[in-house]
């Protein structure tokens, strides 16, 4: 999920809009009793953030690319989104690629030893014949660039490949990604133009299953990468992956948007209802998972309550930050979770301070502190390494 600018503006006044991107978490925050509390009972060497985006213009020769539409006021939503992503990630516009990586490496260095971030590559949209469609893509992050960042900072990062399954070289690319250490596959079906139900995906699923490589797939609405067939994000489409024995992580637990219920005459229901139905199929107990990235966005609080309540799911949930979103100030407001009874009053100023210095620490601390009807996320939701590491 990326920034939905319309809804982001609504929370503007509560959080302020600009991340000051301070560096160097102060001692009083490092030694704060709440900091000790959020890390107690956690083995930090097992904490992998399973959902994070790479941002960059390609100015270092990385091959990263963003559509020029994002720079034009003829596409105001895209332009505002870009502003927030740049501010949220603390980018230097004259040096986008390198400043993105160095800021995130710095933030990671402040996390306890062993903490890692899984960085997503992002493939082009492709047509039915597997030809890339640059005009219809919003951004592109090559696999080679994601792998290169890991080679530069192996103590902080892992990488997630993104390969369009219709590509004539899809299987070769998957073999290469596996050999080069990719720990998962990332798809955003609507904007990449992937129908997960297409027979063209079959061989790709077989290969993923052979490698036991999970696919992290977006389900439900996608606000930031417009266009494409939103039906491709329908959680029910994942039957095709799951029935091929592929482990699937549904991003954000399908917490945004609506989809057609194919089982009930295409009645329109929330995507989360379909996520729930799929999670509750006994045959998928060891195959289907959800990530809780972006569930703290102010318009997702309702879903967090459901997910916290469903403690029978907790061993199948994985934490992700959806970085740089935790650094985008208008999107997440700790005060709101206090009003909803999910955070104590004393948590709010602590979280607000941490966030100015380190949005990934903020994201971790907030999710560790959230509580609903006496239920919290257990350590296993954060200790995701065993799921992804080969
Ligand atoms: Zn995302």
C-alpha cells in the first residue's frame, strides 16, 4: 500500500504533515521504560520487517524509475503522493537513490542487533504477451538493484524479487532471483496486470513451490498505483496459488477495498471478508498468511481490532512496516488509537517522539503496545525470519 492522498489530508491537522527526519535516537528514548517493554521477550535476531519499499529516481545508475506523471500537477494525487514518500523516507532530491539507502541503513543500525528489513523490487506492468508496458507503469525497481542494496548492507537488509509471470524469461528470472538470495516474491496484480487465475502463471507457481518461496501479494484496493484491473487483487484469486502449494502472504490482511464475492453471485463485499474466508479454510492453515503492514493507518483501525481479536490467526501473521509509510506523518496518529482505547495515554508522547527520529522503531513500538479487549500481537508476529529464511 502506498499513500492515499485524499485520506492522508484528513489527518493532516492531528499529526502535522512534515516529518523532521531527525537522526540519532536520543539516550532518553533508547533507555525509556517503554522501549524496554516493547523489546522484552523479543529475539531481535529473528525480527524481519517483511514489507518495505525501495524509492529512488535511478540517479545512481540503479535502474530505479518513477513515472514522470508523479512530477506533474496534471496528476495532482500522484504528485502529492511523491511529496509524502520523499519526505517520509528523508530523501535528498539531488541524491535520491543513495540518500534513501543510507537513511534506512541508519534507522536499521538503531534497531537491536539482527533486525532486518526485506526490501521489495517492483516489476513493470506487462501485456498478455509478457512485453513490458512502461507507459502504464508508475514505478519500477529492478531485482538487480534490490539485490545490490543487500550486498552493500547485508547486516540490515534482505530482498524480495518481483517478476511478472507472463514474461518469456519469467522462470529464468525466478531461478536467478532464488540463486541470488531473494527470500520472497512480490506482486501487485492490478498495477502489474497479473491475473493470478491465469493458466500462464501455472509453471511459475510450480517453481515457487519447489523453492518453497512465498509470494507476498497485494489484495484489495490499491490507491497509489492507479489503473489496471482491480479484480486481479481479489483475495479469492489466491486459490490458484494456494492449490499449487505456494505459500501466500496477503499484504495488509486485505484491509482496504471491496471485491466481488465469486462464491455468492459476485455480490460486492469488503476484501477483508474474503481474506477472512480464505484464512478460515482448514486446508490453507499452513499455506495462507497475512501481513499487518499499513494496518495502523488511521483508516484501518477497524481492521486491527478484528485482527487482534482473532488470536487463532496470530501464528499466521507477519509484521511489515510498509516503509516509508510510517514516516509519512499524516497517515498514522497515535492519539486516535488512544481514543479507541488501544493505546494508553502515556504511550502517545513516547511514540510521537520516537517517530521524529526513527519511523521503523516507531512502527515496531506502536504495534507492540497496541491492545484490544486485552489482546496484543505476540512475539511470533514480529519474529518472521524463520518463515522467510531458506
Ligand atoms: Zn506496500
